[in-house]
């Protein structure tokens, strides 16, 4: 892209940064974590800063003399203006106290220039076109997001910083009004207790089950409960339409039989209940993407936008095996790439990603139908990448009431009882949480009398 306009930069700020370093060599530590030589627009200022960084890397003193010597070694002293220019830099700033302020000005101007370059790159993508407009759009978003990603550069931090974060997050557990720091609650007290307060930020949580056991319902229930507490939930529904999700949430919220709701066979007294439920759900921060075939890149880009616009707290992906991998040669490898990308997204956005997953048929072929980690369909990488793996097990799907009463005459038949089996918990205990499944209302309910049975702490 050709333009006659000057690139944005602030020469005074650039000179003040280097002058501050020449006055007080220790002050470079205030800016070196976020300021790079490429952030300087004026070439001689960039070379001076490069010399300062080189001296810092070698553990040598940084002052007017050593910087001049370093520039001479790289044959750059004359091109920057020699010793007189270094003297000018020292005289241009009275103190190094404000170096960080000047550094942020230089960094900000650098970001503005990168935005301009990104605009040119995006324009070239548009002119170049291609057979797939969505692919071009995704690449354009990646170019723009690269600027944002480049702004968050991390360096070593004293352990005190992380301890302070822990104290803030611990306080958030007691004060859920600080939703930006708190774990995202599931709405099931026993589950939240087992998971250390809820779904932890930056965690990839896999919720797995055989078809028709309620994994989509449980994921939607969690998203709805979280939204009711002020957490913004984004749902990627690759299997169901947005309308189907809305009907499920309505049936649960209004406590109306889902079949009669779909058929519009409502009683007179249920009409107002339904309207109240619609009003309540309409006020919740729940966002649904019903695009049936999506790549993990599209999911990532949409999630970034949703976080920027609405402070995203939770992503639900329903379900993992339906994510378009773009390859058919090795399904297990492809799904491994998806799970790694979703884990990366959880860390990048600092939110939990709850991904539903299918289990293999091996569950049904064993006498004991309780799921195992090895049953995760098509990819062992899913188990490796996940921070939490939870299974839904319903014994009533594998044994009839008559057979149960014959085998266990003294025990109640577990009709509609679902066990949420947390088989992997990277940072906490594993255990089992019993819930009651109401298929007609499309929701799970807590069994207060049956707390989570946590097994011995098993770090992974």
C-alpha cells in the first residue's frame, strides 16, 4: 500500500529512553522487558539501543563510554553521529526517573506503525483473493491479531508477582463479584467443590460420553449456570442449530416438557412461565455460534473477537470430533492437533474451554461399562492435553430394572442417575459426582444428599 503520509514516531521519546540509560545503566531493566530495538523508528536510535541491550546481555556496565566502544566495535559509531550524538542524548534528559513513560510512548508508536503495515498486508490479501473467502478472512484476522499478541510479551517475574495473583484469585473464590478472576462455576455444588471452585481458567476440560447420555445437555447447563452468575459464555454448536439449543435452554428454564415445547402443545398456565423464561434467558450473556463445519482456526478467531467485545469467560465446543481438521489421512493425529489448539486457546485467553467428546464403543463391549481414559475416541492426545477429563456414566442405560432387582435386590434401581466421573484432574483430586438427569426437562440436577466421592489426590 503506497502512502505519502509519514509513519508515526516520537524522536524525543526515543532519545529520552537512550539518554536515560546512558545516565543510569540500571534503568534499562525498566524497559527491556517490553521494548525491543525494532520499536525504534529512527535508525541511529535503534542502533544505540541495540548496543545497550548487547551490553546488558553480557553483564557489562552501560554508560556513554561503553556504548561508544560497543558501537565502534560494530562499525556503527560514525553512522549514529559519533560521541557528540551520545553526548546530546545525555544532555537531552535530566533524569532517568521517567524512562518507563518514555518507553511506553516508543512502544505505542511502534504498534501504530505495525497496524499500518498490517493494513497493507490485509489489503494485499483482499486483492489477491482466492477460492475460499473464509480462509482469506481468517488469515486477515491472524495478521491483525498478531499485533495484539505481540504486545503481550512476557519475561521473568519475581515469585512475589505470582503469589499476589494467587492471593487475588483466592479472594475471588470468596467474592464471586470479581468474576474476571474467579473460576467459572458449573452450577453443581459438588462438582465445583471437586474442581476447586469451578472450571479453572486456562484449563481444557473434556466432557466425554457415549451418544445420548447427556454430554451436550450438561455442557449447556454449565454454560447457563455460569451466565446466571455473570460469566460470559460462548457456545460453538457444531451438531445442533441455535434454535435447538434455545429450545433446550427454554425447557430447562421454564420447567416445561421439551417435547410439548417443540410441538407447541402448551397449557394455558405455561404460557406466562414460558414468557418469563424467555425474558430471563434473553438477559444472560450467552452467545451461540451454530456454524456446522468449523476449523479450529475459525473457533480461535471468533473466540478472540468475542473476548474483545464481551469479556469472554467460558467456551463450550460441542463436540470435539466435529471440528473440521482439514485432513483425512490420520484422524487421531488431526484430533490431537485440535485438542492442543484448544488447550492453547484456553491459556491464551485465560478462560476454561469445555469441549465435549465422543467415547469409543469399547465402553459397551466390556461387562463393566464404566468409562476409562483409554476410551477417549480416536486420540490419546486428548487425554494428554486436557487438564480435566470427566465422563458421564448412566448405569440404567446398560441394565434393565428387572435385571437390576435380580442382581441387587437390596439396592434402588439407579433410574436417571448420572455419575460424573472425573478421571483426570491435573491440579486436584479425582472423584465421582452423582447428578439426576431429567430428560423431559433437558437438564441435570444436583443430588444434595450424595456429595462427591473424591479419591486420593492423584496429580498427573
